[in-house]
């Protein structure tokens, strides 16, 4: 059945891939974005699609009247890269809380189902490994990451408050590190940093000694998980991530190998409160949604590297060893 779907953050990395999928499935899509970390070019391929509209809008402001038509809302609006969300911590907090409040209030009037893109960051620097949805987390409430972590935790709390008090239909996903084409060269997250550095002959900047771990999920798998969660039976929260865990140093070495780069790998200071390990337990997600990631890190990195070669106009100058 065709729906009218609002996608705040629709010009961002995940949002633009989601819009592609929703339009291809025959839905009417209205993307809202303030272009603080997204860009029109990410959805340029949809510019001629009659079923797609992109409105410049900051969700901390009252919503445009077009939003009332939506039967589903995927809230992806929020900077996700640590350097970006820490550069404007007040705006990050307000987007996570006040912006979401506008969407939940809209849903209270219209009955639209609200999907909230929450994050593995709600687990902070976890003391339980791997992380299950029952783990309540270990977050520094006043550290440099708190604008994002606590903003997202408050977002989850507010979704469940609206659900309990007003029966607003909600879906909450805890997304773990996702990567793929359309990450911006200046995004600042580890996968894009390493690939850009490797392709341009700069040293790869490993923070700390690179012993910290992450579990990287390819964007197509992530988006499939988000759509299944929105249309599935559970409010969540459900972990959406790839349970294969790697150290950051392993990632750097793999990127150097796959790009054929001669770049060195250099250690830099570890940022404050950087989580030491992160891996999703996805058994609940698998049981409820029948979802698990399909794309290996090797294949996903190859696709992402090809995207960056094109973006940066870097020819295949390095011989693959
Ligand atoms: P992104 O920065 O590429 O996209 C965020 C988009 O939201 C951008 O287009 C930005 O311009 C827009 N935006 C920010 N503040 C806004 C506001 N006030 N009003 C309107 N638009 C606004 O990041 P992403 O990786 O695509 O992440 C999308 C969502 O998924 C975020 O909510 C993020 O917290 C969540 N998430 C992502 C990951 C990941 O690995 N990509 C992991 C966990 C959670
Ligand atoms: N990181 C790194 N070098 C970089 C960028 C990030 O070593 O140039 C590390 C960072 O310290 C963290 C991991 O890579 O341990 C993932 O960082 P990212 O910013 O991608 O996301 P996070 O999971 O921290 O939100």
C-alpha cells in the first residue's frame, strides 16, 4: 500500500538511501532537511520523481503544513558524526529533543507512525558486551559526547512517554556504525576518514592505539533493517547493526590493503569518552524482524572506496599489492 512518508534528515547519508528505497517502493516521500550535514546532491537522483519532495526545514522549528499528510515519519534528522555533533552541541541536543517533540506532537494529531533513529551511543562506553537491548548503558552525562548520547536517550524516553500517555505509534531503532557510499569526504567518521586519507596519500589517523572496536554495517543492510522495523510488530528498541566486530587498527589495515595505498598508519590522541568496544547482539532483531546483515565488510568497503574514488576524482593510481 502506498503511504505518504515524511523523512526528516532525508538529505543525509542514511536518509538519502532510505528515500531512494521508499520512492522505488511507490511511496510519496517528503524529505525535510536543514542541510547542516546533508546535501541536495544526495537526493539529486530523485529530483525528477513526482513522488519525491525536498523541503529545507529545521525540525526545531514548527513543522511545515505539508507534514500533516504523512502516515509514517522516519526521524533521521541529527548530525551523527562526533566532530559534527560536538561542533554545535546545543543544536544537537535541541534537534534530538525539541525536533522529535514536534514530530510526536504531529503524530498525536495525525496518527502517523513515528520511527526514531536512535543509536548504539545510548549504551555509552559499555560495560556489557555484546550489547543487548536490555542493557541500560554507561553514559557520561556531561562529557563532550553527551549532547548526542543524552539527546538520543531523552528521545527514546519521549517516544515511550508519548506511546504510554497518548498511544502514539512508535518504532525505535538503535543503529550501530553504518557506512557506505554518500558518506561525505569531510564527514569525520572513521570509515570516510580512512578511505579519504588512503586515496589521497595521507597517513591514516588511528586514535589511541586502535585497539577499540566497532561493528560496521553496510548502508543497504541498515536501511533494510529500518524499513522492516517501521513495518514490523514491535515498538523496539531493536539493535540494527552488524555483529562482526573489528578493531579500528584492523579497519585501517584493511583500507590500506583494499585501496592499494602507500599511506602510513599513525596514532593520534584518543578522544575523551571514546567507547572502547561496541558490538550489537541482534538476536532479538533477528527473531522479531527476520533481519540480519548480508554484506561483508570487505564487499562493503570495496563499494565505498569506489564511491570515494569517484567523488574525489582519484584515479586508480596505487597498485594493489
Ligand atoms: P547525517 O549527518 O549524514 O544525516 C543527518 C541529516 O539530518 C543531515 O542531512 C542533516 O542536514 C539533517 N539535520 C540535522 N539537524 C537537522 C535539523 N535540526 N532539522 C532538519 N534536518 C537536520 O547522518 P546519518 O549517518 O545519515 O544519520 C542519520 C540518523 O541516524 C541520525 O539521527 C543518527 O543519529 C542516526 N544514526 C546513524 C548512525 C550511522 O552509523 N550512520 C548510527 C547511529 C544512529
Ligand atoms: N577513529 C579513528 N580515526 C579517525 C576517526 C575515528 O581512529 O580518523 C576512531 C574513533 O576514535 C572511534 C572509532 O574510530 O574509536 C569510530 O569512530 P567514529 O567517529 O566513526 O564513530 P563513533 O563510533 O565513535 O561514534
